[in-house]
């Protein structure tokens, strides 16, 4: 929305870009304001693992100089925080894990390099569930992040630090990664926008791998316009990622203007079952009615294998994780146990001490489903069911342009509430996991409040249809002001 | 002694034992099985965390076991989320050698080598 004269920290990335361009303030001034926000709010939120204040101010000065020379890139002088699983050259990259507690990356992830090249100023690295394995940000070895809407509550996860920072108006935008909902679910639980692009749309190079066939980088912002702006910078072919898609990158910001008239929206029956909180359902249905009022058509559809998506995911993702995380061996980087008896002891104790409980469970689940005698029954079976789930989406997209529904079954839950039962925690991602299994783009946008807590509307599109879901989400944001509402104590 | 051999016969129904003992609460994995998985995964579990791992891992295996009921005859397993084939590249050197920078993160190195405990006596 059009307001451009509020405090700098309340403004969107796009508004800040205009302010910098018009000389209303400098990047140094902006950076100082936001570093001040970090100082004030970090103690409560615990949303950052590393703050790069000195480097940020140097980058800001460099950005101001570039602008003076008329050489400003698309994100010149604009702030960004990266989730702490993106490798950042010369900066600690921990993945929220003790095993990487001392790891200083020797190179930049492609996402980081592209955002840097566009001129952005990194303020720090955000807290996250350990290796992105979690839906509550409680598995970080740096402690849980708190939700700005209520400090007793979780901001969701795994990109909970990024979501909390954006919701709390500490930064306007932060990167995240989404393997089963890790961008969209925390966005829903904090009242922010979370975009997970198509698999292969954004390079995974330099993103510490969790489950390589599911992982995808994206962003958390307050406006859809900002998500579109950042996606345009991040997306595109990268020869360093063997699954990077060689697919043209459209002008996502220009695409936002597409009106809702004629847009066919599919409503998944299975996403409005008894698992969905009634007041969340009410908010999501009201949002769908608003889209219909603006000219979209709604159609009920089925994704018959929805119930199998979470169990499928909890075979495929742990299998890939157990393989990917075998690189953490205490030999080449990361934590090494003291005084190992032999090489086997070095491996087992370095990993046993370095990984937290949830990561160990997933590694062991993956080891089990891949082990001799169980591979066919679990892993191969899950990859077949995954095909069925993917086919459900393909069938659905023959009749609709976008699939819409809730992002998460409830609003934010209490820290500690679901830690005793991994299955309850896993089921939090029931509406988001399908898009990962099928490689589809998805976005969560705020669509109201239930008992004072944000509710998220999820839009899922066909492969490489980011333009469609972004335009739909943007048009919705023109009708409402949910995304401009700020949690108490952060205004 | 640490050979990756699975100790459970393939035909053994995964959660039969737990079902018979307590139909309300499946216990699919035995302590021995979990210990074996931990060895395969190169994870040393503390005594204090072992029971919790057995319990939660069993619940996870019980949960994913519902996949068995899904009809998947004639379904091809999905190997890539976009069902694409792997791109190949020429076998060319494209990256500079950054060994010294990379080894800054290593716990123990000598003359460019990574040091580990003695493997051959």
C-alpha cells in the first residue's frame, strides 16, 4: 500500500528502494536504524545467530558511493538477512547446529552472491531449526526464536528467525528455505509473506543440503511486491546446481498487475477437514470470498492422496538427509570429539555430540528406510506414492490456475507444546508438504487474525507459475491491510 | 565388526511384536535394532537419550508405515520432483583450487592433509 512517509523500519523493501533513489535517506542511515532495531529486539526474539554490523555499515557506505556515481543495482543499499544455512563467505554459517558451530564458509551461496551483486546490505544470519529440521524453531542449538505476536509462542519453522525479524519490523526481507513448508508455515504463523519457488527456480548452490529433491530457497517479506522483487534477483539458471532449471526469468514485479478476473482458483476439499482449526478456516474462506468478489472463480477440487503426503515426506526427506548429513564426520570441518580412540569413535562421537535430538532421529529414520530389507518397503514405496501425489496436482491444474487454502492447520502454538510428539509436530506441515513433493511454487500471505494471531492463506501454482500466484497474492493485498498490522511492542 | 549388515530378516513384519504386546501403543523397533541403526548412521547415542530415541523412532516408523496400504502397482517411483533427467556437463576444471581456505575449517591438518586417528596399526 502507498504509505511512504512512516518510520524507515516500517517500510517495505520497495518503498525503501524509492526512498534511497529519491535521496530521502542514505543506505548508511537506513542500516543504522535497522541495526538499532536489532539491538533493541534481539534479546526477546533470539532471531539472529550472527549480526554483521561492521560489514553492513561498510557495505552501506559502498552502496551510497555507487549510487552517487549513478551505478546503483536493483537492491542497492537495501537491507537483507540470510537464513543461517546459506553459505556466506567469511561469515559463520551454522545451520543452527553445534556441529557447524565454528564453520566459516569459504564461499558465497549463489543466492547470497546474486543478492550481493544487486547491492544489498546483509545485516546478519537468522536463527533456524537445526539443519532446517523442525516446524517450530525449537531444534536450534542457539535456542528457540519467539513469535513477535506473543513471546510464549513459536514463530514456526524452520525459517522462524527470518519470519520473526520481518514480522517485528527489524528487517523488511529475509531469505529462507522450504523443504516441507519451512518458509510458508512460519510466514503464516507470523503474519508475513513467504514465497517458496518451483524446484530448480532458485539455485541451491551453497545452501547446506537437507533433502536435495525437496529443498528450495525463497524469501520472507511483508508485501508480495517485495517477494517478487527479490525472486527476480535470485531466480535463474546456475551451472553450479545440477538441478537448476534453465528456464527464462520473467519480470515478476511487472507481472503483479495482472487482475483477478477470470482466474480459476481450486479449493482442495481435503484441506478443509477436521484437522483445520475452525477460526482459521473462517478467515481463509473469507479471503477466498474476497478473491471471488474481485472476479476469480472458485472450484472445489480433490487431492485424493493428501493424507499420504506427510508419511511420504517422512520417508523421502529423512532418507535424503541421512545421506546428505554423512558429510559431517569431524574430519574436514565442524565439530570434532576430543581424544577419539579410533576413526570409528571419531565419527560416532563427533556426530553424536554435534547433532541435536531431532536431527539424529531423522538421520536414523533415513538410515532405517534405506537399509537392506527395508528399502523397497519404505523408500521405493514412498517414491511411488510421491508420484501419485504429484499426479494429483497435475490433474488438478488441468481445471484450475491456482490452488488456494490454509497454510497451516492452526495459528502459532506455544513453545514446548509439541516437542514430546514428533508426529504432532510433523502434521503441522500437512498443507504445505504436497508442493515440495511435487516441486510446485507456493506462497503464504496473511489473511486475517484468529484470537489476535495471524492466519495464512496459501496459494500453490503449476511449475514455474510464480507469476500467477504472485499476481493473485498481490491483488489480494490491494484489498486488505492484514500485512500492515504490526505486533504490539514493535511499532 | 561395523559392517553394514541388517540384522532383521526381510520377511519379518515390522511392527508385529509391538502390536501383539500392546495394541494401543505400537513399539516397532527394538533396542537392538535402534543400536544397529545408530552404528550404521555413525551416531553415538548417550545412555540418557537412548530410550527416548527408541520411543520416538518407533512412533515415526509406525506413522510412515501407513504408506504400505497405498495401491502403487504400475506406478513409477519419482526420482526428480519435475520428473526431469539429470543434466550432464563436460569433464572440465572450472573451479580454482582453494585448499588452504577450505582447510581453515578443518579440526586438524598437516601439509595440506586432513589428520585422523591412526587407521592401520
